[in-house]
């Protein structure tokens, strides 16, 4: 899926910041941090750890992007992972309620490894014991290890608008609801490619994880 929405950058970023400041994006952990005049929010901030890598997650790929992240963290005692969910990988960022209401699994053909059916909940966030081949690849486990997670605002808007009809709501309502139901700790960033750049400027090496 490609989001062809070409809203001017400055106007879009300004609305993101304004909505965040007014509490329209729901939970505080999802809010965009204060912007500078022209360069966007201060993200990902100062990263801890001797080793730093950004995982560019642009597709779901059956959970493998999370496995790649775990494979990086496991042998590195001093490491920080940055995960960016963008393009087709954006659904990783939203909670199970949105998966059920908007039929994410059915529409995007994402199979739940537990049921072997189209996912009606987030398959890789707080899964039941024994469902994943390696429980450490669960998104909640990675975040507990300090992984920094960003969600592309462009993909968030594009995916939610595309699936709005599944829930019988307007595209605008869908975007607002998805934003309010991001997994706690996920930060909305102006775009995924913007986030990749900022993570690299913060000292991360790059890993394609689509």
C-alpha cells in the first residue's frame, strides 16, 4: 500500500503538534515531542548503550522484523534498538482493539500464529506462552529491554483511513482512534523515513527489517 496523500509537510506537521498539545492523540506516550521551528520533534533523543541500531520495519513479514531485533539485542549486553513502524509495517504499532474493530488481519492478510487464521488481535504483543517460536521477540519484551519505538504519522493516517469503512467510521475518526490506541510507549513521528534519518544521526546503524 502506498499513501499518496500529499498534504504540505509544514501544515501536516503543525497539525500533528497541535493535536498532540490539545490531547487529541490520546495517551501521553504517543504524543509527538515539542517541535523546533523547522526540523520536527526531538526524537529519538539521547540513546543509551554502546551499540545502537535502527530497524526500518516497512512490512509485517510474519513477525520477522521483531525476530531480527531480538537477534541483535540478545548477544549485545550494551545495546539499544530503535524500531520504526512505517508503510505496511504500521499495524505493529496499534493495540488489539483496533485489530478487531478494523479487521486488520483479514484486510491485510496477516495470519495469527496462534490461531492460523486472519488475526483479530495483535499477534506479537503480549502473546500467550508458547505461541511464538521465541518469546523474546514479542514487542512488549523488546520494549521492556529499552527498545525505542516510533510510528510513521503518514502511514498511521493512510492505514487508518483505508480501513475506516471496516468499522463504519469516517477516515478522520479512524485516524483519531488509531492514534489513541497505539501501544503505550510508541511515539508518533512525522514520517518513517524522517525517523530513519534521525535515528542514524543519533548514532544508529541501519537494518532493513521489512
